C-alpha cells in the first residue's frame, strides 16, 4: 500500500484526495491553480473594458456594464489572484524551507483554502443576481450603499459577503503561518537565518493579521448597512439631493480611513512575497548571497512597520487639515527610503555575481525594472501639491499597475523557479523566455501609455479624442499581455506530461532546504528530523533524537541554541558552494511525524470543505434576506445550521497534528502551539474591535461629542442594564478560573459546576441585553415616534452593531462552554486544564472588551 494510503489520503490521481487533503503541499497546489483561474477571470474582464476604451463613450458594454467590469476586475486581481497566488508558494515552500513537516494547524490550512475558493464562487454568483458591484474596487461610501446601487443590489451584497469570507480565510492563514514559523523551525535555524522568501512571508502575515482585521470591520459595517438596515455609510436621500447634514456626518471619510488603513499595507502584503521570490532568484542565478542581507531584512521590517502610518496619503483631497496631510506626506516619502536600499541590494547582488539568464531570473529582473518605474512615479503622488493634480487620473492607474503587476511578474518567475520542485518536471526554457519577452512588451504597451494619457479620468469611459491613440495602443498591449499567458499555460501544462525529469535540484546554487529533498517532496517532507546544529543541513536518526530529548527533558531548547551555519549560508543564499543534499550526515531513518507518541500525523479531513460549503450557502442566503424571499431565508438558515454542525463535526474528529519533538521556538519557547495560535487570533480581534470603537468615536466627534446624547439617544437609554451585564461577565470570568483549578485538582464536579455557572452567567448577559434592546426598539417619544431601532440614526447603528458584535463573541463563547461542560461531565480535562485555559483566554478577552464598551455607550 502506498504511503499516501497509509496516512488515510487517496493518491493524487483521485479527485477525492483534493477534497480531503490537509497537507501543505497539496493546499499550495490548490491555491496556485485557483489563483490562476481568477487571473483568467479578472483578465477577461480587463480585456472587455479595454475594448470599450478603444474609443470614448460606452458603446460596447454600456455604462453599467463598464462599471461592473472595472470594479470586479480590481477586486478579483487584488484579493482573489495576486495574494493567494503568492500564498500558494508560501504553503508549498515555507514549511520545506524552515524544516517543518507541515503547517502548525493542517485542518485550518485546508479551511483557509476552501473559504478562499467559496468566497470567489460567491463573487462569481454576484454576476447572476441582477448585477454585481459597480462602485469601484475601493468601494467608496456612499456609492457602496444600497441607495446608490441600481436595482435590488443583491449582487453588491454578495460581493461584500464574499470579501468577509475571504478575510476570514486570510485571518486563519495568518495565525497558522505565524504559529508555524515561531514553533516549528529546524534546530539551529534562528529567525534571522530563515531563507529570504520565508522571511518575506513572515512579515507579510504580520501585516495581514492587523490590516485585514481593519478591513473586516469595514466590511461588517457595510454588510450590516446592506442586510439589516444600519446607516453607518448611508447618507439620507431626500428626493434627488443627498443630505450631508447632521444625519450622518463623516460617513464617506470614515470608510476611507478604514479602507486605506488596510489598503496601503495591502500594497506591501502583495509585494513582499514577490520581493522574497526576487531575492531567491537573484541569489540562485547569480551564485552570490544577497549583498547586504541583514540590511535588506531590516528594510523589510521598517516598511512593514511604516506601512500602517501612511494610509492618509490616499486622502489628500479630503477636508483633512494641512498639518496632518504634511505629516503623512513625510511618512510616505520616508517609506520609500528602505525600498531604495532593497533595490540597490538586488542590483549589487547581480553586479557581483555571475548572472544566468534563466526564465525565473528574467521575470525577477523584469519585476525589478517595473517596480523602479512604479516607485518613482509613486513619489509624485506622495507630494500634496502634485497629488492634487494627478489624483483621479490615469497617472494613478499606471503607477498602481506598475507596482502591483510588477509583484505578479516576480511571482510568475517564482512559478517557473519552483515548478520543477512541485512537479518533478522541467518546463521548456525557450517557451519560458518567449513568455517573458511577449509579457514584458505587452505589459509596457498596456500601462506606459497611461502615463502619457494621464489626463484621462479614472473609472470613466469618456475621455478626450486627443488621447484615443494612447488608449488604442494600451488595448493592443492588453491583448499581447493576455496572449503571453497562453504561452505560459501551454508550457506548464505540456511540461507536466512531457518535460524532462528535474531531479532534486535543477539549479546550481539553490541552497535552501526545499532543494534537499526529492521533486516532488515526499508526504512528510523530510526523511528524518532536520537540523542545522552541525553547521549544515542534516537529519537526525533514532539515537540523535533520543539524545536531544534527554538534553531538553521537559523543557524546550534555549533561544539561539545549537551551532548555526557560517554566516547563515547553510540555510539561505547562493555562495558558489555545493548545494545541500538529503544525504548530508546522519542516517535518515526517523520520519519527523513519528517522533511524538510514535503516531503518524493525519493528512485527511473532509470537514474544512463542508464548513466552507455550508458557509457559502449561509452567505448566499444572507445576500437576499432583506427582500423577504423564502428561498434566501431558507438558504441562510440551512447554511447557518450546517456551518455549526460541521464545526462540531470537526471538533469531534480524531485528527493528529503533533508538534515537532526538536525545533527552534524562540521567542515563544514556553508557549504551546494552540495557545500561541490563540494569542495571534486575539491580536487580530483586538484590531477588529478597535476599528469598531474607533468608528464610533470618529462619527461621534464629527457630530459633536455632547450633542450626540442630546439629539440622537433617547432618555430611556439608562446605565443600569450595562452595569448588570458588567457584573455578570466579571463573575463569569472568575468561574472560568475556578474551572481551571478544579480540572487541575481532578475534580469533575467542580469543573462541570464552574463551566455550567459560566454558561448560565453568559446566557444571563444575553437575556439582559435582549430585554434592553427590546425596550429601546419600542420606546415612543417626540424624538423617536417609531422607537430607537437599528436604522433610526447613526447613534443607534453604532450602539447596536458594536454591542451586537460583542454579543456574537459571547454567543460563540457560550457554544464552546456548553460543549466543554458536556465533555467535562464525561470525564474530560481531569488533570489537563489546558483546553479550559485556552477557552479562558478567549472569554477573558470578551469580558475585557465589554469593560471598554460599557463606559463608551452607557456613561460617557
């Protein structure tokens, strides 16, 4: 029986494998194939509106068709193609590069992929719901609200829900990668010794963890405007005029702040993996370790940190005062400086090495050239005065694509670079170079004329007749660029069947660990436990493992332990030395997955697919519940129940994902992987709640802090319900601590009693909240003759939505608490209080959030 069958995983030739697999390499392949599908989807839309722009005037698609094509093209390329494409490589390569046998949470990795896929399917469904989103990919308010969307707007609602689903996938992936990289590195591999691609992914997921939480807050608020009638971003409509009075001041500016707090880090989220690919290819194909490697890494760290303090340069044309704009102009110019250093590092690496002009290198070099042009033209937009001139023109369109698509260019190089490792076959080098040549010509023919025709307004199909020649050239370039993709698809598909065998390492100077194993790698990645403690990659046998475990006894190895390769070159970087091989030292007899409890790691689970499918059905139903349609309501209910049931099924599934027995775990050596993953998740959740609380503060200050209570909140809104709920939650937190103590003392009755008490107090919180809401809904006063409900005014929207988000967290906690109470009754957790501790971390966080919400909404 094959190794795959031994692990409960069908062979790759079986369709069922791809629905069941949780192995990181399989998930990586799924990400790559799916992202390329969305590339074709978004590319076809681009070609459609490029045909429209051959001449001014909407004579092909019509105005609504044009706006749909432009909006969804941007959304598909930014969200569903370029980042997932990069994370296809990250899924496949990062565990191999750091010496891990898989990601820390394999089922969450599969769940992340399936959520991504079904979010894209929901995006596609939006085209069949009357029309899809038409407000541009930045989704500016109030054009993103139902009042400004023609028809019922169901397709637009589906797009918002698809983005929420996508963001959930990103959050799971971020938590997974961070936990893996801090808990599962090979012995002797310090964080600074990680190969440059994996380092770029590490910084990318840190940015994703926080940036996407802000986007999730914006999307949840927008989704509530669409589905339940809140009016965060909805201006009042009075006949044909738009009221901008006290009904909702600052709503469009609020969306801009939330979106661009995500949107500018997103540029670096997109580009960092590409930068990592470029660095890998430059090292491998120059035979030279990256010049100034530590400064290159430091520059990436600085950019990752600075990326969150430049968002307001997208808002220079708003009413923000000049001193604040000037500060953000300075931060914008400042963030370009680390990029200068990285560019010079790559150039000097090329100058000091011996260049081999392979296809991956050509794409990496092309990406560097395109990025330099994009960066220089972007500096213009960082200056307030010039931004007033260029904003809203095709100068921005050209600059944006030179930056973003240069990242895609490098990723195509990565596809050629790791294609032999993934498939075991070599691509056709001539066709690869032909692809690059056609691609590079098409790219520049498409986007460079936009700089010349910069006076064309963005997202508008009307432009001056004088500029028609440039748009015609751009359209021709677009079709050439599209044709280059056909060359790539033909090359890779045919090579899969007819290509030469690649061998373990087809590149002369590739030294990172993925090239030390067969192509494609085995299911468990390595023939033993990888280690760099001896100065180069080796694999530990039975005796070595036993000795290391005796040394570490009950504790992890201290930070920085083990000998690290000279200058870090055994873990990363071309130096002209012999490539690493899998036969480096010790006899490779102990698979990594057998070092804990002598059990095989699990690699198959259907639950991630089922959870995502159920979530898709629920979200599809939510997109139309406001119409009162029985079909949509039934879909939402059935999907919701199926989602909860599938989550319960996954929780009950026997799935073994052991930690590596020997690994570098600095700086989290004393933190178990589940707890670390929960920490990362809660860090993201802090940003989510911070965005909601910040949004409340923003609109309240815009209205007037004291007038808010006088004009918008009924006198019946009193402090007592909030005070009672504060006591209930604080008491429940104390009971969780008692449950931990009881479990540690192996008192089953005490554990059950404390968990049941926690559950009852949480239910009391929700009941009290429900009574309060019901009272407010049905008050009748001169100011609020129809009660104070979700859509009464901006104050009611902020109150119900923010406290409702907290209530949803309480509900999730109660479901977990009830599940744990039943398990405790059956004898679980006795002598093992860790699961209760993890639940306690979540529950305490929810309680702490309430301590912020109570004074904000009930006292101040």
